[in-house]
C-alpha cells in the first residue's frame, strides 16, 4: 500500500494541518456543547426530566472513550485516512438518525452508537501529529490545535441557541451532520497519509493488545494519562451540570451561552499561551506548575461554594481560571504520555484516549448527577481530582517534578 497523496497541488502545511485537526476534534465537542441550550426542550419533548437530561451528554462521552480502542489499531495497519473516513461516515449517519427519534431511550442508544463508532475523530489526531513531530514541539502543536478546538465549545452553545430560534432541537443534529460532511471533503482533498510504510502493524490480536497495554502501563507515562483523566473528569462534571448550575442555581439562564463561552475561551487563551512558552520551558515544568495553581484555585472554589451566599460573580471567575489552567495541563500531559510510542502511535493514542475518556466521562457523569442545587459537589470534585492527579504524576516522575525538556525527534 502506498502513501495516499492529497488532491490539492500544494502540500499540506503546518498551519492547515493545525486547523484541520482542531476542527476534526471539534466535531465531537460540537456534538456535546451545541446541545446544552436544548436540554430543557429536548427533555420535555422526549420525556426526560431533572438530572436525567444530562445522560444525552454523558453517554456520548462514555461511548467515545470505549470506542477509542478500535480506530488506533486499525489505523496502525490500514493508515489514518481510511479509518477517519469510516468514523466520519458513522458520525454523519447517526447525527441524522438522532434528528428523527421519538423517545429518549432511542436517542440514548443512538448517541452511544455515535460516540463509539466515531471515536476516531478525537483519538486519531494525536497519532497524526505524532507521526510528524515529537517532544515539546508536539506539545506546542497540540496546544495550537486546542486553541482552535476550544473555540467551538466557546461558541457552540450560542450556535445551538441560535438554531433553536429557527427550529427545534432536531436541527442541531442536522448541523452536526453538515459539519461532518465539510470535514470529510476537506480531509479527502488535502490530508496525505502520515503513517510510514515501515511502521504498519499487523492485525494480530495479541500484538494489538500488548501495544495498547504498553501504552497505558509504562510508568513514565501512565501517571500523565490517569492524571489528565481525573482533572478532565472534573471538567466533564461542569459541562454535564453547567446548564442547571448557571441557569437554575445562579438564575442566569439567558446568560448561559455567554458565560460558557467565557469559560471555554479562557482555555483557548491558555492553550495559545502554552504554545508560546512550552518549547522554551518544557512540557513538564509548565504543566506541573499549572497543576499546583489549579489545586489552589479549586480550594478557593470549595471555600466560596460552601458559603450560603455564593454568587455568580465568584463562581464564574474561579471556574474560568481553573479551566484556563487546564489549558496548560491537557496538551502537555498528552504529549508527555505519547512521547515513547512513535512506532505504535495509533494504538497508543487509542488506548490512552480510552483510559482518559472512560475515566473522565464516568467521573464527570457522577459529578454532574451529584448536582444538588449548589456548586459544592463540583468544587469538591475539582479539588480532590487535582490532588490525586498530582499523586499520579509524582508516581510517573518518581517523586521529582519540573524535569527537563523532551527531545523533538519524530
């Protein structure tokens, strides 16, 4: 099998690659965040009430984590492009199927199938980047990808709310399908195959299994995979309960899209800042510092959440600050975890994404379902998960933090 060449005459440059991978991953984010303003309407239409409304978000995240196991191994054998096309076809088809459901149980089944089948749209971009670069340079590129990627969560609730002006919640699924079609055409026309011929892996269950096991058991990287799963579990908990927390607990339902955009935008700004400094200071130094500050801010969040008169004006700045700190954690933790696995980048990305997404989604669903009309469960979860995350990082680093920069070889 030869390397697939892009249709366009010019080679794919770094800037276009960053935009392409970011918007590909953003398909998954859009399918979550654009639905947030529609949860009330969807729940009434399909018979879901209370915290049960969150399941349409949580089950997609869980399925995407479980589904992350299959695309990487397939992509290590057949290449990145064909597996991406399969995932996008599933994403498009099941988006349209979700738009036609008549009961909530069927919607949850379809959402699980969609998250599982399209998991490669989030699991494969790190492998594609790792095919090209490594080390702190990979952290820089992933940070730039997350800058663009996070613009989608920032504006997706506003897009979802605008769609509701012209129609009902079903149109949001139609918009998801349209985004999938655009990404399919772009990738078909411009993305070359990045898997090197000599690195193609055979489809041997035992080989695939041990490749994945090695990607999530190596001491130098497992702490970073589990650590990011925990802190992003707290983030998923916020996403799951954000509409209720902001709209009901703080009585700011009309401001929800703007507040959510402010919080997500802070992560985008942090990732841009990370891309400017990570090659100078190293992914370890930057992410370790951010994690310590995150713990301090989470402690402040828990203090204010425990007061009887907590207001939106304390909750939002602190939540936005901690989300921005995640911008210095996520891309760096992921790059450190992927560094040793150039030869099995697809399997490693799948296995690590599986562990992060399943752990994070289950934890996030639990945190969201613990919503009690206040911000206390969320604040406590953010603090506890960050402290345990630090313990995992200390395990991987054998007790020594703020280590040297990583080499940039591909």
